[in-house]
C-alpha cells in the first residue's frame, strides 16, 4: 500500500507517438462533430499544422505508457478495491498528430479519509512534446476501499 514515503516517487515514464488514425477514431468514439478533429484539411484551414489532440485523449495515451496492472503494482493497490476518483487537466499548448509526447508520472499525495476506510493516491503527470515544450499536466486520484478491521 502506498504511504507518504511514495510522495515524489516516479511511477511511470515513457513516450508515445500521436497517430492521426487514432485521433480520428477517438474523436468519432466520443461523438466529436467538429471536422477539425477528424479531417486534416479542416484542421489546416483552422490554422492547425495537423489534426489536434482532443483534450481527454492525453489520459488514453498516458494509460499506454504504463498499464493499469503495472501502475497498481507500483502503488501496491488492490484492483478489486480501487475506484477512479478524479481526473483533471491543465493545458499549456496544443499537441498534434505526428508529435511524440513524453509522460512523466509521480505520486503527488497519499492520504486517508473515513478513519482509514478510504485510501487516496494522487498522481501528477507532466506531458511534453518532442521539442521539450510543456503540453499539459494531468492529475489523477485513485481511491482504494479498505476492509474495516482488516
């Protein structure tokens, strides 16, 4: 189980190439109707150099850098007891098809609530593009439900 000694610890790091076909598929899957996210010509006409990355797609890419099983192992959490409690994004610049994004995830906080019945682990991920430019920060909170008295 993660404890305060985990704060600041890197739990995941890696890079992923952003593929145009995956961006189109994701945009269609979430019901995005703006052609800027699915048609290269529309993206170029709107002033983008390529298809832009839809905001929440960064969460999907980050989940490919480290699998859920690897993440839970690093945090010493039980899959059968966890819930995804919160997700937040801060954006600093656009990312596009053709970019290679670098994800660096660390434990930001670990705490308990409800007299220890709920155990929270907060992760923060810095995302940079291939030029080293800061693209976004992702913040994810996982809660593990604990058995009382055990």
